[in-house]
């Protein structure tokens, strides 16, 4: 991996050119100060910012109006395997400049400013409305939207979903149709409703969490001394790239929010307007935990060829009241209406083709709960030396140090919670140009499971409540 790199965080700029709205082409190699790329599994498109030092008043001369095209190629200098997966290559599919920021005089007749950019599909989405019917699985519909409505000519990674749909887009934007698919689609492989739609420099993705978890871990990160040398006095670049430069642990999940939003438990009432009946469905996180794909177990099963690993929930399974765990209180209620002749709500056309309704009891509670827990449970922000082959949606191993003034007799090396595999939820690549060209990555890592079960010291650990009666006072006017 690091055989062609002299130091961790090294990068090379192969090409960068701006095409103005007038058609004028300008090379930006000498004007580039830095460039940032942002990928996020919760965002539909890749975005970024390029900072320039302008000594020829290019902003007015070109001019730059926010309608320019940006072609570039840069990344980690690997002699083998160059391409979309190892380089930031936007030569065939140029980036779209959407805005020029405020200009500042930085001296000697030079001004500095930033250009904000995105990929073309985001701009096409803003000017396109979809008003037609679609037939097929949600994966089929997303494919049609991407290729036909957004004109995407990039790599698109789409996980097959199950269930045939007939969907009518009511004059909404293409990404809004995909948002519906993202919420309702269930994986053909696992049956789980945990799809995410996002873009990396490598491809567009419409995939479930399980398919992301199943990928081999890209990197292993640990807190270490950056630039540490071997016995011969040479910096081990490969090891240096694994070192965590900075990290911070976000606060754990707010239990009041998690209970109120239904992340632990919820109830769905489905009313059938044809039969004038209703059904109630209960989601219980702890009861269904073993049926959900978790990062350690899924990664071991697929990426490590049949490994057998058990993940554990991030909340205690002990009762907090007699007969009640934290997931036994359906604190949120969803209401939905359906019109079907049977429980499966399947409609058959005269040609014999079967369409399935939205079937909200099959995805709504799970989708909402899993998404909420993933974003708000175990979250770590780390800064590391950059490489151009890491993407949002990748799996990495992150082992944070065990921090304590007095360690136990086991002399733990890693934190017992913040260790193991994490999902890269978002990352920011920062490329700084100049004599000392540096590339760093800031990442948000998430997971909603533990490698080890939460310890139990007392099987009966109810919420402490006074045994005395409440003291209710009603006299505030001195009348008694």
C-alpha cells in the first residue's frame, strides 16, 4: 500500500483546470492553496471547497460566476492501480462550481477566495421534476432515476431489493423519489430495511447497512507516536498511516431522546379502510437485536469467510421495573392506513403481475430505529494521515487507548467499548498544496453494538423510587 509513498499523508496533483462559463480554460496548479472533499452516507452527493490565491484577477477576468466546471486528478501517489478507486479523478465527469465566496486581499496584489463545488447529479436534481409511474423493485426504480432522469454515467453500486412496486412520482425531484426508495426498500439478501443512498468519489451507492458491513476493513487505526522510526532510523510509512493524530469521543446516546423517538421500542397501528379493521405491530430492540445485521458479526460472516462472532446491544438488558426492560415501553406510536384484501396487501393485474403495497409494518419502525441508534450511540471523530482509497461507507478498525490513572490487573491496552470495527459515516479529505504537500482525513466513525456484553453485578437493578407517597400540595394563597 505505502510502497510508493515517502511519508504518510503525501499526495500528488496531476491536473486541475477550471472551465469558465465563457468557455475559457485556465490551469489552477500554481493558484491552488488547498482543496477539500466531503463524503457522508447521509448526503446524496459529494461536495467540496477549493481555495485559490489569485494574482491575475481571474475571478473577474474569466469571469467566475458559479457556473464553472472543474476537472482534476489528484491523490495518494501509488504507481499501481491508478483510477477512480485510488485517485480523485474527475476528468470524464467534471465537478460543478456552484458558488464563489467572498474575496480577501492577501497582499502584493493577490486575492484569496473559495469555490464551492458538487457533482453534476446534484445540479440536475435541482432543475428536474419527475411526474410518472415506475414499475419494478425499488432497486430497479433507483437505477432508472439515476440513469434516465439524472443522466448519471458513473459507477453505481445498487444492492437488489425485494418486492415489486408500482410507484407514481407526484411531480417531485429525482432525489426525493430515491428518498422514498431509501426508506421503504428491503434487502433481497437480508430482508432488512436499512438502505442508504450516498455518493463517494468512487461511485453512487444504494445499499443496506448489511452490505456495507460485509466489506473487508480498509484500515486499522490506533493511537501511536506519529513518525516513529524503526531500528534503522527509517520511518515506517505503512505503520505511520495507521496512527491516529487526534480523536474525540462524542457523548453517548441521550436515553430520553432514544426512548421518545422509538429507537428502543415503538408501536405501529395499521388501519385497513376496506375491512374496517386494524392491526398493531410492536418493535422491541432487545427482542429483535439478534435478527439485525451488526458490524462485527456481519463482517466476520462475509469479509472473513465464515467467522462466528457475537455482537451485543449497547443498552442493558436488565429490568428497570418489575418485568420491564428499557425496550419494553413502546413510547412512540406510528399510524398508517392501508387498503388490502389480505394481510400481504398484494395486488395482481389482469396480466398476472403482482404489485406490493408500501407495507409500512415491514420497514417503518425498523428503519427509523436503526437509523436513529446508528447516528447517536457510539460515535468517534478521528483525524489521521490521508489516503485517497478510503470512502464514506467503508469499514475500518479503530482501537482507542484504555485511559485511566490506575489500570486493572488485566492491564488493558484498548478501551473496552471504543474498539473493533466501525462504519465510516462521514469523512473530509483536506489536501494542502505547497512545498510540504499534506493530506489529512477527518472521519466520523459509528456503530450501534458492542464486542463484549455489558457487565452485570446485580440482577435486580430497578430504577430507584421512594416507597413513600407523593406529597401533593395545593394551598398557595394561605387559605388553609
